[in-house]
């Protein structure tokens, strides 16, 4: 029995509890809701608080969107109460494996919710790979959201397919990732451990891969015009069923949505915006490394000195370990010294609100996919400083394929709790000068970034490529036969 035409489809959205996944997931759910889907976001109480105002605002606008709470199994997982979001752990290295193990404990309550509500389809984070089979048992279609781009999905797949790194002995020798539309080179030092030896994360990624093939398909937070060769490669060569549905951050129109997206920042937003208003167009550097990164005191000092030496006005979103006296001293001294040449925002900033400001001229980013795409969506070129996950792949997309960024020259993957070579102040200064100091190359990057901004906006408008893919997917789901309940 197919879903009757005109019947409002109901979807469950099940995000991973980490800001870099949760934020785009909520946006994604809201994109589907704006297409007339009844949307239920499944999450735990503390995570729901991070976006409850956004959902309330959507409801007031008449969207059929709500949140279904599910308890975090803290006790069973051996985690302290309140540890519900991977970005909020002060002692991340000590607890992250417990958090990952806790993800499978959601299976039973999730299955109960499926039984009770029988949605038409489910969109689950890749980390909940078991959702594919649990949904299939009930005849419910499931889609997977990775949170990254086509380019990095293709690179990851080609690592599995061709194992180009297998016989590379040196950490620093470059090798080519074969089978891609461009010549992409990496070093062993830039790879995650799971590509080098068996790890729990590697085992999870194998399960993710298996579940992908059995799922209805993959949703990608990107737009076709950004990476057409890789969107085609992923679908036609790798053979995955995928829809591009982004940039989902564009679902946040207006200051209220932008300033509360993902969390609430504790600073004077108006003072900050008027500081930005006082700056020349394209002159301010935005320095932020996503929701998880914690640097050592020595690295914080290099960043501070590098930015200062560049002479550029800046906003630095700074996360300091308050128990580390050295970190406190370095950052407090720096804050006193810079006066109004730059702004330091503690812990959390309204990123897309800032990036959209005309004074913004460059983004020093760790190349998390959300930050990368948000920079492109705002037309802001980047200084790339990848740290972990697929960020070294994203860097290649930005600097080599799209040519909208300058690399700071980071060479080493950040292992959980591991030591890592410092990125030096002189390299930071050099990259900032290259991007912000004018010149033909920098101008071209800025022009290209602006073109991507226009393409991004167009993609989600009616008739645009992402809008069309969302519509096509909904139609396909509508016609997909479902067993009678
Ligand atoms: N973000 C934000 N303010 C901050 C830090 C992060 O709004 O101070 C948002 C950012 O806009 C992005 C997400 O958090 O949407 C971070 O995702 P990303 O993939 O860039 O990095 P991750 O946090 O996963 O490392």
C-alpha cells in the first residue's frame, strides 16, 4: 500500500548529540518541515533545550514540527548526569568512548517510538547506523545524514576501495588518493588512526558503510553547483543514492534564528555588531575552531601572537580550560593588550550571524564541514587549519578544488588526548597576510567565494538545485510502497 497522494508525510529526525551534527540536523529537519512534512525531532532533554526557541518560533509560523524527548541512558552508560552532548565534556578524552558506547543504548527506546508513531520515513545520523535495520523491520524507509560533503564522502570511499596508504612507510611522504576527479594528495600524518589500525571508531564506520547500502539513501548538506564532479562521482561511480539538500544553515533567516542557533552566546551582541559596523568591508578575521576543539596553552599563545602580528582586526571565539592557570594567564593578558583592535568571545558565538556581516573578510577555520559551508554561504574565503575527522579532506576541497582558501600548513591529525606539533605564529601571520593583505590571488579567492554565496542562496530557493532534490526525494518517498500496519 503506497502513501495516498495528499497524505501529509511524517518523518522522524534523529541527530547525534554533538553540536556539529545536531545543529545541521535541526536545520535539515526544518528544511523538510518547510516542504510540508510533519517533522518530529528525537533527542534528549538537555539537547532539546539548545534549539527549543527555534522550534517554538517555527511553530508560531505554522510549521508542523515538534520534539520528542528520549532520556539519555547516563547510568547504564556509566556517564555522569548531564553529559548528554559530546561538545560539553570538560574531560573529553576520558569519557568519549563511554559516550560512543551509549549510542547503541538508544536502540530500544527508538524502536518503541517507531512502533508507536509509525512515521513514513526516518532520517538518522550515521552514528545511529542500526536505525536502518530497525526501521526496515517495520517497513519504514530510512535515510542517513553524515554531515559532510560529497568530496569527503568520495575520498573516504576511495580509501576503502584502493587503500592507497597501505604501503606508505613515512608519516610525511605524500601519496595520491586514486580514482577521484582531481589529483588529491595527503600524508599519513593527516589520517585518522582508524585507517592505520583497528579501532572502535573504525568498526563503527564499517557498520555505517554496511547500513548505507541497505538504507533508502544519503542526505548531503551541500549543493550541486559547489562540487558537481564529486556529486556525480558519488552517485554514478561509487553508486550511492544521494540527495543534496543544503546549505541547510540558510533555513535560519533573520537575526533571532541566527543568534540562537545551536546555543546562546553570553556577550553583548549589539556591541559586537556595532564594532563590526565600524570596520571596513572584508577587513575582519573570524577565528573559530568549531564546537569541540580545545587547544593547549602553548597553541593558544601562538594563535594570539600570530593574530596580533598580522595587525588585522579580528573576532576570536576562545575556549579555555578554566582549570589550566597558564591558559587563563595567556588569554587574559592578550585580552587586556588588544583593547578594541579585536574581540574575544568566550565559548560560543553566533557564527552565521557574524559571518554574514559585510566587514567579515576571512575565516580561520578547522574545516569542520558546517563551518566550511557556512563560510562559503556567506561568501567569506578561508584560512584552513584542519585538526581531526574528515577536516584534512575538506581542506583540499577548499584550497585545491574550489580555490577559496589559504592553508596554514597543519600537517598532523589531532588524536583524542594526544600531543601534536604546534602551528607556529609565523605561519599564522603568513597565511593571514596572504588572504587579507590584498593582491591578485586573494582577490580572486574573494570573488569566487562571493559567487558560491550567490549559488548557495539560489540552490535552496524554489527552482534551485537543492530545493528540487528535496522535492524529488519527498515525491519518491510518497510513492514508495509501505506494508499495511
Ligand atoms: N558554532 C557556532 N558558534 C560557535 C562554534 C560553533 O555557531 O562558537 C556552530 C557552527 O556555526 C557550526 C557548528 O557549530 O554550525 C560546528 O560544526 P563544524 O562542522 O564546523 O565543527 P565541529 O564542531 O563539528 O568540529
